[in-house]
């Protein structure tokens, strides 16, 4: 029989954040590698990234409340735009024949404005929102029947107690 206190104690915001950020880093690297090997951008990869971020938060965070889907959605949006940025950075490094650190040191606030005005288009926002939706959907903990019943028995209890 499941104990509601054990379900609450199993939650880990730090674990969920670490898993989501690690997943984002690995998938951004994979996105850059795929783009470099094929010469294509693959904007839909951010949607896959959002799905996998949601699963990582679900498995590592084991969360029961709103914080976990919200965190997964925010990190999915961050991953969506950072992945596009790193693909653009890899393309710029190749075209200018300069090192990535040299290019990163040359970034200014104006560079970021130009990047978001000229490179990022409305479809990138659609993909980011889709990634956030998938991440939020999959981030919540999937409960077994006896776990749901244990939580219902303690319906008056808050998450902070």
C-alpha cells in the first residue's frame, strides 16, 4: 500500500532541474552534430527535445505538483532557442573560419537583438511552444491506482507540510 508521505518525499526539484538541463545539453549537441553532418537545420528537433525533457523531469523529479511541468516547459523553451543558436554558431564558425570561443567573445547585446530579429522567425516560436507543451504534459508523475488512492485519502494535506 502506498503512503502519501512517501510520495511527497520522493519529489526532487533539484533532480528534475539537473536531468532537464543535462538532457537539453546532450540534445543540443546532437542537434548541432546532425545539422553539421547534413547541412540542414531541423527546426522540428526542438519538439523532440521538449518531449525528452518532459520524460527526464518525470523520471528524475517524480513530481506531483505544478512546479515540475512549469520547469520542464521553461527549460524546453530555453533548449529550443539555445539549440537554434548553437546551430547558427556552428555555421558561423565554419563560414568565418574562426574558433567558437572567439565568436562567443565577440557577442554583444546588439548581436543578440540581430539574431532574434533576423534569424529567429515566428515558426521557431511555434516549435518552442509545442516543445513546452509536450514537456509540460510528460513532466508530471504517472501514478499507479493505489498511489492515487493514497493521495486522495490525504486530500486536505498541502505539498509544503
